């Protein structure tokens, strides 16, 4: 058990040194500078230590995340039980603790600086998107169709049964209506219609068993990607939405929200090919590129759903909502371009027909 975590700004060099020494080595920290990331109430801080002696193999700074309401339950589960078993590039974790009764948690992560954050309002370029798509294959491939992850206690939600699918569909429709009420004047007529149709399809979309699943990031948008300055490497953050489902949902979310429509329409075949190649290189078999492209089209509803989830909890409007609204527009265009809603209806119809056939056979 690590030493109790004091509340910022009372974090001391002695406490940080004790945490870093937990592995058996001695790390002296003379002082530590504590800087809030965002608002003080966000619970995130950058810690910059002054080491008593040179520590070339330790970071020059750390990210401390604290929470008291189970908000980081899935993120703690990822760092405690998943990160060491997958290949997705995520920040190194020095401390991960959560109180099972109160939900109070603390995460101490290596600061991967220097990094480049891509402004969601501007969108991503093709090269960085390809790097990110290949990286998330490092989460999907090691957990591909492995039953143990269906029961993993750190999930935000398991694969839904019929009742859970209906509840998700109801919440999605309500969220879409709320967004139109709040931001309708800033949505195009086409996007307003696509939003309503997409949210009405969520229940059937999430219900159909595709025969393949893996752990998912669950909200694989640009806000959670830290790119190296040269763009050829990335660190994936924001693991509060860890879930399980159709693997292509993460890639569709990235492309649908992060690429401008003109770029995505010319780049998504290459993006899916890069993702598929990364899966195969990591050992996934029996999954051809044509099926992967089908899944990508089908999964594009995830891009709209992620934006709806973010916008419904957004407390500020005005220009603060511009990035999310830009991503929602891109996602709606992607759904139309890829004929996602038509594909969802086809898959749902085929699944219903198969179920009716099996019922008929069993009865007779």
C-alpha cells in the first residue's frame, strides 16, 4: 500500500519520493511544483519534481488525477489490470488506487511531454489518424473475442442485453432531442435529420451480435490522443469509458469525429487498411479486410453517439461548444456518406429473419 495521498496543493516531495521508491529503489525528491491542469476543481495536476540526484530514467514531470465519485473507476481498472496485458501506447502509471466504498481515487501518470494536442475544431491530418488507428489495434488484438473481457469488472458497461439496449436507445433519443433544443440553430437541416435517425437506430445497432468483440476505448476522439511532435507516435489517454463491443467502433469514432469530411472520404479506405494490417500483425486471424470495412461503416454510429454523450453533459454553450458541434457535423456527414443507417437496417433485418427461422425450426 502506498503512502496516503495528500490533497493538492499540499503534495510534498517526500510523498512523491515515497511513491516513486515503492518498487524497491530509493528516489529522493527535494521539492515538487504542483500546477493545476484546467480548473482547480478538475482534480488534475502536473507535478514537477526536483530530484535529490539525477534520475535519467524517470520523467521530468507527472500527471496526478484525483476523483471522489467513481469517475475514474474504469481508468483505474485499465491501468491496474489491462495496460500491462495489451500493446496500446498509454502513459506509464506510477500509482493507481481507488477506494471501493467511496470511489475516491488517485492516479499518478508519467507526463509524456513533449506532445502535440490536435485541436478538435481544426481536425486531424491523415498521417496522425493512421498512427492512432494502428495504435488502438494494440488494445483490440490482444483482447479479440476473449471471453474473460466480457466479465471484466472495470467496464463502464458490458455487452447489452435487450433491456440494456432499449435503455441505451431511449437515452440516445433523449440526448439527441436535448441537443436539437440547445443547439438546433447551429445544426444544418441535414445534420438535424441524421442526428434524429441515428439516435433512433441505436437500440438495434448495439443489439446485433456481429460475432467479434474486444475491449474498446469507448470515446476514441482527438481530445484523448497525445501525439509526438513528429506525429509518428501517440499516447492514448481518457480511459474512463472502457467498454467492450465491435472493435471498429473506436476507429470509426476517430475518423468520423476527427477528420474533415473531404479528407475522410478520400482517406478512410487507407485508414481502415492500416488498422486491419495492425490487427493482423498482432495475431488476429479469420478477419478479412472486406469485413473490416463493413464493420467500419456499421460502427460509424459510434461517432455520432460519442458527440451526443459529450454535448449532453457539456455545461457551457457559446463558442465553448464549437469543437463538439464541429465533430458532430463531421460524424453526421460520415454516416450519410457511408450509408451507415441503411447498413444498420439491413443487418437488423437479417438478424430478425435469422431469429424467426430458428424459432420456426425449434417449434417444428
